[in-house]
């Protein structure tokens, strides 16, 4: 059968990668089961559920591999990327409101990352409504603005929620408007599963760095289930080796907590301390201040690349893996919730959905008849 004789359900679409794109996007029709199974076996394959597309790391070798694998079934097309939002400098009126909002967010004690995100969203929002009185913008007009970003610019559900939070915070806290007045429609909460590494992948990643400081950073991140910000803020005195725990100060929600201190981590930390002798922060930068998040991300990406591990994982994936591996080991969910610092057990329960169901850990009732 020639390519022209194939129907759309028999064609595999390979989208030309955009400039500097790290992944090759591919559409495989649902009915092409054999081809989908073959693609899933390829190294670095990943499925983007929100786009209904598969992808591989963008290399010449992978492009050639795909053409050899699917041959005449492949059609190459341009990838229609959503138009980017245009960023403009805020007007004097908008800047005054941004300054008022910054002061309010700072007084409320929000994290620097949250403040930066909210201010960025509001700057774009004020630019869109630059010819209007911001206090007179209606709920319907706000939802129309959000709809434009979702439909035209294809912003993610996470970004949509962050945008709504920024707008509501401005009206409710900075301007003191009634909470009910700006009850903006939100997207249905996604049920996506957290990305998790296998125990073998974690072991390879943690032991990949030759630099003892880099190794200690990754060991601490995984072994205690820490967020990146929590790792950066650890002090030397937070490692309570005599009592067997790590003290985490001012974690998400301004809450202190205890988390587990691994005996294997202690061995690595003692070697690291002997060589680097940190004075206040457990992991110090070159100037003696806190180690930067971007440096840790770079260390992690290099470890992932060197070990050929999941390219979609991030330092936060180690936290997800920490929780999942504890659950697989039979640790009580309440202990895991406490170690992670979750306020609600429902947040921790998502890891029960990550556990692979098979006939080893779960018997079908049919087998018990």
C-alpha cells in the first residue's frame, strides 16, 4: 500500500521541531496499537496527555530512527505553536498598582517566587486593560481575558490557576474587594500522576556526581523528601544527628517540620563537611550565601544526562520518588504526610495511585473464588 492510499488513521505525523526545541513531537493514531507499543519501547519516549502527542529527545539519531521504524507511514508537518503573549512596559498608572500590590504581598509574607509570579501576571493583565479603570473591571471581563489566554495562547491549567490567584489577590487583598465578587471560574483540577523515578534510576542519579558537594545535595534532596527551596534554606544546625531527624524551618505555608535523617546521608554529609566546612548554611554558594536553585537544577540535569535517566524528571521528581518508594516499602501514609509537610492527607494520597497494580501485590477476586 502506498502513502497516498493510507487513511488519516494509518498515518503517523512527525512535527518539525521548533528552533531550539528539545523534543520531537509525534502523533500516532489510537488505532495503531502496534506502532504505539513500538514507540513506547524507545529510549526517552514520553506521552503528553494534554496535547495527545508522543515525543522523543530531539537528536539526528532519533529522527533517523523514527523514519526507519515507521517508514512510509510518516508524514512531516509544521508544528503550529500558539502565538506568544506580547509583554509591554507598564504604564505609570499600572506601575502604581503593581507597587501597591507588591507591598501588600510582602506584608502578607508570601514567598519571593509567589510575589514574582503574581506581579508578572498582573503586569500583563494591566496591559490588556490599560484603557480602563482597574477597579471597574467586571468578573465577565476578567473571564473573557482568561478565555483569550486559554484559547489563543494555550496557557496551561497551572498557569491559568496562577493567573486567577494573582487577579483575585489584587482585588481582594490590595483593593479590599469582597471575595464573592471575583469568584472567577477555574479549570477542573487535573488528575495527572506525579512523575516518579525507579529506585535504580535514583541510585544512578545520586551517585553520578564526582564532586562531594554535588553528591551531598542530591542525597539530601531525595533522602529527606525535600522541596528545592527547603534544601537551599537548610542550616548546619538543622541536621540533628543525635536525635535522628532533619529540622525543616519555614517550609511551604510557613510551617516548621521534622523529616527523616538517613544514616547513609550522614556518611556523605560528614565527608562533605570535612572538605567544605560550611559555617551557617548547610550548602553555601561561592560568596558564602545560600546555594542557588539554578545551580542545583544544573547539577541534577547533568546527572540525568550522564545516567541516561528520565529526561522529563526534575529535582522535585526526587521528592515524588521519596514518597512513592516509602509507600512501596509499606510505610504508613500518615508518616509520609508528616515527612512531606502536607496539610491534608488527600495531597499525600495521590502517591497511592502511582503504585503499579499487578497480580503480585494485588490478587483479583477471580483468583480467590
